């Protein structure tokens, strides 16, 4: 998932693992945004959880269930 820093205009990629973790944490805290630190200027960029969730379509839970059934 590509993020563009609104402070320094640097764009960088967020890994799927990172997003999955961040979304899970935001859900737990009932937050609508995830704070991501820009790799260049180190400022916090707020990314909507909704936007992140599209990159992690809850595959992990489903995959675990399948394994149990198989
Ligand atoms: Zn930046």
C-alpha cells in the first residue's frame, strides 16, 4: 500500500504484515486512523483504517478456520 507523506511529499510502501497489525490494533482501540511514521521526516501521518483494510481482506482468520476443518 502506497502512502504519501503530506509533510515532505515522500512516498513509501507499507507492507501487508504491517497493515494487518495496524488495522487489528486500531480495531482493538476503536480508532479510525492509524498513525504511520514517515520514513524520511519521521512525522506521523494519519491513514484511515478504512483505506488500510482494503489491503488486508481478513484472509488470516478465514485461512485458520480452513486449516482446522481440513
Ligand atoms: Zn515525510
